[in-house]
């Protein structure tokens, strides 16, 4: 049997577990994670690096003159927004003046900014916008109405309890840009640029320099968040520049470990009656998804069979409908066409002017097809980096919506088990308004939380439950029991 390598199997996995349908992200025909994983087959995953050891001599990062830029970044009002009692800012932070590279951010302060922590939110992709996705369809203070011109207030916004930065990263995502046409990036460069952004941003907003800070994100931010946190921790020990008061990280439906991701995807399909028992059992018996694994012809046949049998479901929430012209509301309570409304809104000249997003002419898109194409490095697993952060005493929470087939809850559970950490508080149901909001288990130095009825973008599908989890995370308390 000739078989195929594990890197070639990832292409098939992307077709089965992520890109079964032509559509995604608002029906635009682009699934960033699937496209990224497919691209890794050109060299084999093993050629894309391992988690970086960033310890050693500190190299000072670029710090620009921030005088007057905070005041210039203040957003007086966004077009069509309801009246609110918090301040908001947006603009560019240069991270590499030689390459003309600048990252765009949107910052929503809380109603009591001096008494609440600082939080950075990162969406994944690679190549998807934290402003358009996280900020305007998930956890930000505003969501866009179906007219694409006006906003409504999200009562479950995370800036109820924190001051939240939404960073469009890396360069080439959303309004962020690089003046070099040959600009390529990867995990390491993204972490370096995000770190440089934070150092400069804290110079622009010096009142937050000593504030407790947390980094959060979802999907491919399962790489971004731990790697940035690791870089901060190492640089804090040796820098003579700004020390960032990082206290913890939280990642949701996160790509963490490729072996767990692959096996977890198929087990999710099998246990949710999306493929037959025979196909699922065949995959279990014939497929090896380890980094050194060899995919047999039998395994290949079963993966193709799984691809053919699942059908055209919405992978980010298997119980949701696709966005369509005749029905934008769905039973989950989340408008599946929200991505389209956001794209219309953020491409309005008045909106871009209000956001100070006019450094270069740009047609804003939710996810960039170009960013992931020349990605330089992406480790097979980031579990060693996560364990490093746990050993440093950071608060680490891993969250999973349980109706997502893109990075399913099963994959995350396998990664939790792989770490072999003692259980501190056994698995129990947590509650919101006397309903089970999900389940939680506390291990030594890491907490795993599920959110019941939530898809890949947890705050979109279960905003109240997501806010309860986020608030618990910030407070260092487990989600509430029924009592």
C-alpha cells in the first residue's frame, strides 16, 4: 500500500472537518482555517517549525513618539451608533517604520476604566479581523443592523467588565497594512509585531502601564495568544523597556495540537451522528494522526467517505442555518448574515473616517486570503508553550463551545488529557439563571470550560453565558454552581 503522509492527510481533514461546504464567514466562499491547513501540505507540517524558545538576550523593540496620538485616536461617535457612556478609540500603531508596517486597533473602555483590567482580543484565521469578527459580531459593544448603516448595543459586551483592545493582526488583516509587497509572516513574526504594538500602545495610553492585563482569543489565536504571552513573560524578565503586567490568557475553540485536532474532528462527527458508525469506526481503526504518522489507503478511503456523507451543514455551528436572502434570523438567536452587515458598515467612507482608518485606501474584508498564503512557521503543537505559561503562574483558561465542528470540543478535551495534569475541582455543570450554561473542570494551573449551545464564535451564539465565563476568568473564580 502506498498510503499518504500525515501532512497530506491534513488536506483531507480540512475538507472533512472544516471545509465541507463552499461557504463560510457570511457565505463569501472563504474558510481561512481550512485554506491555511491545506497550504501546509506543500511542504509537510514538520517543516513549519516548532514552538520558539524566545529566552536570551533582549533586543529592544521599536518605540515611536506617541505624543498627542491618544487624543487623535478618540472616536467621538460612530455613524449610526446608540448613545453610550464609555470612551472609545481607534487608529494605527506603527510596529516597523522601515517596512512601513502598522497595526490597526479599536479600543472600548469600560464605564469605570480605572477600576477594570486591560484585555487584548485576537481573532484567528490566520488572517481574520478582530474588529469585524470579535468586535462587531461577538464580544464588542456594538453590532451592525441589517441595513449595514446603523448599530445596536450589545448588553453582553465584555467592556462591561474590562477595557478591551481589538487588534487587527498580522499586517494585511482588516485595516492593518505593510508597505512592502513581499511581506510574509508567520507565528513568530505575528507575536513579535503584537508585542511591539503593546509596548507602543502602552506609551500612548500610559495610565494602563501598571494595569493587570489578560490576552484572549479564539480559533487560530490558540497559537497567537500563548506565543505572545510567552514572549511577554520572557521579555519582562530581561527588558529595560515597558514591563507588561500580564496575569493570564483565555482561548476559545482553539487550534492547539494537530493530532488532537484531527482525531477530535472525526470523533465529533461520529458522536454527533454526522457520519455513520461504520465510517467513524473505520477511521479509529486505520488512521494515525501523530506527527510521524502514516496514512494508509484504508484510512484515506474512510476519510473520503466521511467527507461525502456529512453534507452541507454550517461547520461553525452544526445546528445553525446558512445566511440566506430570505431568512437571516435563526433558531440560535444569532443572525447568520451579520458578517455581511459588518462588511457593508466598515466599507462606508464615513465609518472609516470616524475610526481613523484612512491611512491607506482599503476595501475592508473580514478575512484576508493573502495573509495565510505565505505563512512561514506554525508548530504542530503549542501544548509545550501553554505548559510553560502554566509553570510561570499565569491564569490559563481554555474554553470550548460544544456545537462547533471546526475546532470541536472533543479536540480540546484530548489536549487537556494529553497534558496529564491532576484534577483540582472535578467536572461539574455551571449555571446561568438556573439553566446549565456548560461544564467546567479545574486542573492544577489550568481550567477547562465548555459553553452549552455555543458554536465556534462562543460570544455570538451564547453572549450571556460567554460574559459569565469571561467575568469568572477575570475574577479567578470558577463559573457559578446552581446554588
